[in-house]
C-alpha cells in the first residue's frame, strides 16, 4: 500500500476521535451556559488542533525510523485536550 494512502487512513480515523470525544466530554460534563459554553468549546477545539498539529509533526519526523514510538506519540497526544477539560473542571469545583 502506498505511504500516502496509509497516512490518509491514519488522519481520517485520528482526527474525528481527536476532536469529537473531547468536545463531547465538554458538552456532557459542562455546567456552563451560553457564551461560557461556547468559549469552552472553542478553547477545547483549539487545544485539539494544536495537539494534533504538533503530534503529526513529531510523528512524521519519527515515522522513518521509529514507527512504534510515532504511533505512541499519536496515542499520547489524544490525551492532551483532556488536560484543559480536567483543569477547568477542578477550577469550577
């Protein structure tokens, strides 16, 4: 299989999981209303975007020699948006 196709498959499965789950957690656990909820959703989406861009940059850099570490970086980067959610939740309580 062509490397481009493999990267497209990875991106097409990774991106929805990386965005939808944290946003769903914010919606389900948030007590915010109106503008505060919208700001929190935007902040979570920005966190997801930043962590995904950084993760893909590191993964592309590592993919040539250390593919297993590269995939672990992708898995680990999926947890970073939850850090803001957890910090916000702790501050609200």
